[in-house]
C-alpha cells in the first residue's frame, strides 16, 4: 500500500480546505465582523502551511493508485476534514471542548444536521460557516460516491450510466478534482437559483443563503431556532423544498441534464427509476401524514414530507409530521435518497433491487422448475450481482444494531438510542426532533462520549459501512 500517496492527497485536501477557509473569511467581511474574518484568514494560512508541507514531503510519490489506497484515503478524508472544520468553532468560542466542536463539524460535513447548539445563540459567522461546511460536505459526498464508491462497485448493480464514470484504472485520485469541479458547479448553479428565487419571494437574503446551502446538501441545519414558518413565506419554502428534492437526486442524471440541455434530458430526469421512487415515497409519507393529522395542514405536511424523504428534515411548522408513529418515520429515514446524491440512508436503488430480487425468489418458490431471471430496467441481472447489495444491507443492519447498543450503554434510554443511532447512520440528524417532545430528550443533553459514538456512525454512514468493514479484513492490509 502506497502510504505516501495517501499523505500526498491529504496534503491536497488541506490546501483545498484552506481555500474554503479563505473564501469564508472574505464572505465574513460582508457581515462586518472583521475580527472573525481575521481569525478565519489565520486558520486558512495555518492549514495551507500544513497541507503544503505534506505535499512537498511526498511530491515524488508514484502517480498510480489502487483500490486499497482509495478506500483508506476516503476514510481518512472524512475523519480529518471535520477536525479542520472544528477549528472555527473552537476559535470563535461556539463550542466549549474539542469533542463538541468535532461533533458539530462532523454533523455538518457529513450533512447529518444534528446539533447540540441553539441557532439563536450563535453568531451569523458560525451559522454561515456550518452552512458552507454542509455544502462542501455535500459536494464531497457526491464526488466520492462517483470517483471511489461507484468506481469500486460499492453501490452494486443498477447505477445510472453516465460519462462521469469514464475512469481509468489506477487514476482514481486524479479524477477527484475533475469530478469535484463538475459536481461543485452543478450544485453552485442550483444553490444560486434557489437563493435568487427565495429572495425574490420576499425572504431574507442571509436566511435564504444558509437554507439553500443546507438544502442542496440535504444537511438540515437551520439559521434560526424554531419552525421555519416564523420567518419564511410559503413561496420561499416551496422553492427550498424543490432544492432539497434535487439534492436527493442522482448527480449523474443531473449532470447529463445540464450537459445535454434538451427536452429529452429533462424527461430522462423525471423518468429515472430512483427519482420516480423518490417522489412516490414523498406521496406515501404525505398521505400517511394527512391520515394522522388534519386536512387543514395539507401544505405543511407536503412540504415536510419532501424535507423528510430528502433526508434534509427541516422543521417547517409545528403541525407537521409529528403525529406519525416514530416506527414509520425511522423506516422511511433509513431508506434515504438516490445513490450518488447528498442524501443519506440505504439509498433507494438498493431497496428497489432487493424487492425485485425478493419478488423473483417468491416466484421461484411457487414455480421451482422454472428458470426465472431477475429483470430490472429491461436487463437480466445475475444473482451474483446482488451479493454486494445483500452484504451492504447486512453490514448496515449490524452497524445500526451496534450503534443502539453503544448509545444505550452510554446512558441513553432505548427509544432515544434507537433514534440517535438511526439519525447518525442514515445522516439524518433532524429525525431526533420527532421524539424530543415525547421523551424529553434533547441534543443539548448529549454527553461527550455519546457525541463521539454518534460522530463515528455519522462518518460510517457517509462513507458506506462496507468501506469501514473492509478495514477489518486482513487481506486489505496484506495488499
């Protein structure tokens, strides 16, 4: 394993993050908080220096890389970047310990959206920073899903075919910046249009910016405490809901839409099997919400259904999805959004394939002498192609169970442990708001031990749990 190659790309990571800190320092000038701007600039210089040293020490490393290097870099990336992201929390006094700052940074960067901080007590600088961190995390999540996870076939059969996947063997790292720029540009355009439409609808610019950055990344962190309907009008919220829905869509399909720019590409976007299932889950949750609530809250339930299924989880109003049984909400939260998106969860494509495989197996039981192939999207899929999906489902279940046990052992009640475990591994932090009123549990009550456990499972959910499990196999380290 080429360790120097991994260190070289970690150096590149530090340099890119230094640029993000520097850009944030520039934006803070518009908030007229010059002291915070200087702090961000100093942090940018420090991180840039460290990254440059790492890169200079390993600049002679081989430019070839394999699967082992790619997976190890993936894990180290999601561990080290939140450390860098926690520096502003500490420097500005938003968190009283490194662990708390790291928890906040992990939550934002993995687009989980869980927070023990009260938004109304935070400065605009910290609110802006965690919104930018969510956006950057969403771009990284989609980029790594394409460059590493899909390239190494960790998503399994059924991925949308796109020119984004024209990767050469041994050159995964070189593709990170190329694909990253494409993904960032697409999400930048969507964010820009979202902010403009929300501002034109009469919404506050700062709130619109932070919500758009959080919405496209499926992050869920809000610029203010309390329900969104207090400070956002219905038009602005409708625009935001569309942004969240797009964030939960397959980035490869979105790329083809932006590249082709024609009617056929638009209909392909709508006809994509994952996107149709995404909308179907929104409608299912909407009808369930209407049953458990009142018809007078139809608009609220529809908006919150979109927020929920996209794993963004914004709290729009009090009379929303709170009346739905928690078990239903947990089940839907674990499904998640499309593969190659900023959304968390198991991913819709896996659920669709598993149900198709299950249906075929049921038919085989009733007709044991018949040869029944698995058909999906007009293609014959061999049974061996489902092995990675069943392995992922099994690994995901194990991790979910372990998270519940560890959180329970740390002192949480069973229902709180289940909800926090589901919220962490599915990268859906706002899920916690649906039990807080019943159990009295609050994110502010988390101990540092519980924050460490939750952070671990947030990262595990974001990198796909199989990537973590591979680290425990002897063959990974032998090669």
